[in-house]
């Protein structure tokens, strides 16, 4: 119940910001960044809640554009649940499944890439691949060192073409 209410409040806040920017500054839209899990276009399977992105997609239709992110390996900061402290620790995760999009991207020469789904036909080989649920990296505010070696703790299955309009692909990410 808390998650659903939190996402509803976040969607309302984005709507307020958009309306404010339009009214006072003539802005035609706003750019919002957020966790893939919150900004996803489709309802989270099995969680029975609408994410921020799902609510925004319902409100704005095709005017809501979501670029998801995926990376091959990276470091991030999170609260270590094994330690009784509010200090965040640094963790490292790697895409281990060779069939994951992050791993496929890792076999290219690029450090970063942008893949728009616009114009990719579902009948094409790439379209079929992106229309299939696959593991995508997702890290949050809490983690433990023991979880770094097991993708089940930091991978969620999503269908990229249903969940996002595009993907930002990165070889390596660092804490900001």
C-alpha cells in the first residue's frame, strides 16, 4: 500500500511541476530522471501497483517518453543491511548472463549507446529480442556484499519494448 501511495504522490508531483513550468515559463514539457522501476511505462507484473511512469503514461499518452537505463557493470552506493549504520557502502555488480542486453552491448566497442525503439519492427530480429522479457539491472537503496555475486538480487525481468521507449546503454557506471 505504501509503494502505491508513494508512486501516486511522485506522479502528482511531476504533474504539478509540468503544469507550473507550462503556466509560468511556457515550457512544453519537463525532463525527469528516476529509477527504472519507478519510471517504467507498464504496471509492475506481480506487484499489483502502478508505478510513477505507468501513471504518467496514462495521463500523457504518447507525450510521456521513457528512456530506461541498462549497464554491463557498475559500482553504486546503498545502505548495507548487514551493518547497523546509516552510512552507505559501495557495491559492485556485473551482468553475468551472456544473453542479457547489457552483455550483448558489452561485446561492442562502445562505452555508451542510445537505442530508440521508434521504427524497430517487432518482426525484425532486434524487435523480437526487445519484445521478450529479459533480465535488466536494478539496484536500490539497500544491498549487501553477499548479493553482488548473485544476479537474482539485482536483476528484474522486463520487456524493453513494452516498458520503455528507448534505452541508454552503458558499459560501466559509477556512484554520483
